[in-house]
């Protein structure tokens, strides 16, 4: 047996993240996928209804793609135990991202909107968007809760 082979066998296998951190990262990636699905639905509807030209939609699509790419990088760094990624996700997408997802529906409800009336007027794309948005918010809130569980705190070396 060679020395290199012997060293490889005796090297401890690096431990992966605890299940709560792995689940949090997967929820962040799910939130990205749901956000991309919502964006595709919105762009498709705008283009099919003729309310916007593609050139008008490109800046918003570009911004969303940048946010999605950043979120993917941060979720992968989170899995590797980089505490700065956890705090960046929490502050940017956990707080401001969640607010951007819920502020319009909350404002609409506060102004007297009815969920029953809105649901009655939804087509298939509207139902798909609503379901996706609910799952999107749930994924973000779940990821936020998991990132700060005691086992996650221990993994990131914080109290």
C-alpha cells in the first residue's frame, strides 16, 4: 500500500452541514426556482396580453436574474458554513425580499380587497401564480427559521 493511499484512508471525511442547514439551503434554492417560475408567468402574461413590449420587460427580468444568481451563490455558501452568507440571506432576501413579496397583497387587503372575490376571478395562470407565491413565501420563512436553529448556530460557530 502506498503512503498516499494510506493517507487518504486515514484522513477524516469532512462532515457536511447539519440537516437544518442543508434543508435551509434547499429551501432557498426552492424559493429561487419559485421566483423564476413567477417571473416567467408574469412576463408571459404581459407579452400575451400585449400590455408590455419585451424591451420594456428586460430591465426587470435582468434584475431578477441577478437576484436569483446571487441567492444561489449565497445558498451554496450557506451550506459550506459561511456565516456571512447566512446573515446576507437573512438581511437581504429574508427581510427585504419577503417584504417585496407580501407588501402589495397586504396593501390590497388593507384597502378592502377580498380574497374570495380575487379567487373567483383567477384563471389557471392566476392560480399557478398564487400557489407559487404562497410556496415561495413559505420557503423563505422556513429557510429563515432553520438557519438560526441551535444546530445551525453551532455549525456557523455562533451562539
